[in-house]
C-alpha cells in the first residue's frame, strides 16, 4: 500500500469505525519506523517498544479527532 493510501477518506473512515484490518495495515507499515525514532530519542529499544505500544492505543482513542490537515503519517509521528 502506497503511503498516500493511508490518507484517503475511505481509509480514515475505516479506522474511525474501528476496522481491525485497517489498524493491522497501519501498524504493519509504521510500527518499525516509529520504534526506530523512539529508540533514537530514548536510547532503549525495549522502552521504545513500550512507548510505541502506548502510542498505538492513543491513535485508536484519538483517530476521531484526526482532521486531515497533515498526512496520517505526520500525525502518527507527533
């Protein structure tokens, strides 16, 4: 899946509806890069994994507030 496909209204709607397959795709694509960024900041891969797990929970809880003013990827990294 091209990263732009994550920004389509259809994909965002799937996330907002809690569609498991959409979340699985999102996590598969962005989990490793998010862990890499967090590891660089924190200095510990194990702690970075925990931080990113918390971030995924926050994404699930906050996706309804995603306004689309940036790409979904940019929103994830903030």
